[in-house]
């Protein structure tokens, strides 16, 4: 029997928005060169997840984690203007809605809708914003996005926004690199609480995470982050941060990016299963069995060769089985813990 996976983060919409084809929906249905599409999802048990809308920096060049040799500190792009960001967000949101209309995914706003989609064999999609550049300080755009189906938001993607500051892609380093949320960022968190929008801590710096913990009345969630004690990368979470999340009844989703998973911080696709299990073991020790989930970062990361597409997700399930995890623990990590924290957050 295939184990169903609910995934905390993918960048598939960014991939589809960048395809030089007239029909990205058809590509997703038939199959792409990316990590997730309908055929791969069906084969691997990928039953749903957070579909991130990410604002790519404009202009030539780009951002890459390839071919890094520690120590490293990857320069981040400058802040993106709101109007420019909104165009990108709207395009990706339109693609997600087109996928929904085509029956390729179903945009879900409740856990009951997620479970119904799984029963019907349709990919359940949570609309997520990774970096709130498209939202102005008056938060009018947040309400508009909520009406479009937004149910999860990360105030930053590493690059600075008017709401706060992200962590660099730096190894070795931690995320204690500056001040926390701005006043606009604190208002954003409060409004997300009112709207029952999940707040994602992944990419936030240490002071920003502490600010969210002080303000939010919802469980603390890092959708796609790993343990700093296992891999001392700035993108990973320290023990005090993991404790904050555990105390709130929140969760952390295992990120498949090799450089966040490996102790040496190298983006090497030959990363073994043992490194993934070491991360899971540590997260389970700090968060408990109810606090660990999956957050692949598919189509936005460099995963291990054995886990580099959604149709290979059964390899991770087998690794957990061979490592001695009980079926009940595997089900919680793959599905149940996400459903629990989403119910606690959304109501």
C-alpha cells in the first residue's frame, strides 16, 4: 500500500510560471522535467502540499545554491518593489487556479477539503506565499489574496521585505543576524492570526522568529527547515527555536535540500539516506512524534539523488521503515501531523 505524503513546501508554481510554453497546466498534467507533476505524484504517493508563490528577482542572473564549497555566504538579491512583485504573484496564483479548474489539483482551505481530495485521488493544494513583497503596509493585498485562497504565508524569503529580514544562505552560521520584524511585520502577523493564515518561520532570522512567537496565537510552524545542530547552516533551526515550536504545539518540515541536510553543508546529490534519518531523529528528539513533518522544497532545491522527484518519495518511507520507525510514526510524519497543526491553525 502506498503511503500518502502531505508536503510542507514546493516551488512548482515558480517552475511552471517560468516555462516557455503556452500551456503550463498541460505540462503539469502530462509531466515536466521538474520534481512534481501529476504522473510523479500518482506514482510516489504525493497527495498534496503547500504550493508556494515566490517572487523571483527580476533581471539577468539569478540565485543558485549549486557548486558551493564551505565556508560560503551567497549574496542575496535586493528588495523587490511591490508592484513588480504583485505581477509575479498574480501570475503564479492564476496558474494555481487554472490547475484547480483543470482538476489537476484542488485548492483547499480546510482540512476536510484536503482529506476529501485525497479520497478522490486529486492533489490537495494549499496556496502559500514565500516572501510577502507583493503585500503593502496597509495589508489590503493580504485580504485580497485570502479571498483567492491564501492560507499560509512566510513574511520573507531570505531577501529583506518591509516586514522583516531573512537569513542568508551561509555556512557555517546561525540565523542570529540582525533585528526582527518591523512594525509592519508585527501587524502582518496579527492580521494573519485574525484571518487564520498559517505563518511560516522558514527563512526568518532569529529575532524575527522570536517576534512571531511573542505575537502569534497559532502553533509555530517552519514548513521546510532542518536542525542546526546536525547541519550548522543559517537556514536551519537552533535548539532554542525548536523548543519554541515544540512548546506551541507546532511542527517542522524536513527540507530535502542537500546543503541543509548534510553536516558539511555541501550541496552534493550523493547525500546518503543516513543524513536524512539523522535530521529526522534529531527533530523527533526535540519536537516529539507529533512535531515532525516533511517540507521537501521540491522544484526549489537540490535534493539527494535517491529523493530527487516526487515518484521517489517511497524511498524515504522505506528508509524510515528500515531505520525502525513504527507505522504510526511514519503516518504522522507523512500526513497526520500536518493535518493536526492545520486544524489547530485554521479551526
